[in-house]
C-alpha cells in the first residue's frame, strides 16, 4: 500500500539537538517508534517498514495475507518480517 506512507522514522540531526532537519516531502512527517506504538488497533493501525511509517488502517481488509498478518505488527517495526515475505 504505497499510498499508506505518511512519514519516516527519526527526525534527522535536528531532532537530536543539532544540525539541519531532513527535508521531508509535502504531507510527510518524522515520527518516533513511540509515536507509532500508539496506533495498534483495527481502526487505527500504523506499522514501520524500512524506515517509512505507514498508516495501513484502510488496507487491512484488502491484505492478501489477512488482517492478522498486519495487526500482529501494529505499532511496531515490521521491516524484517515484511522483507522476508515480500522480497
């Protein structure tokens, strides 16, 4: 669900107190894993894949592997599992 990308993990150097912030595309934001961890339900589901934050709430019912495959990683970094299944 490429249209589900809403941001990235991390805020670049500015988030840690020095340097310039990473320029993000319009409509994108930088999030922490703690931010993502607040979105763990069927009605509000975010995951991280390869540094990108995805709001997959609308995609859950369309996922070929079923909702549970995504909900298991709701609010977490699903990169390792995603990359293993989707080479």
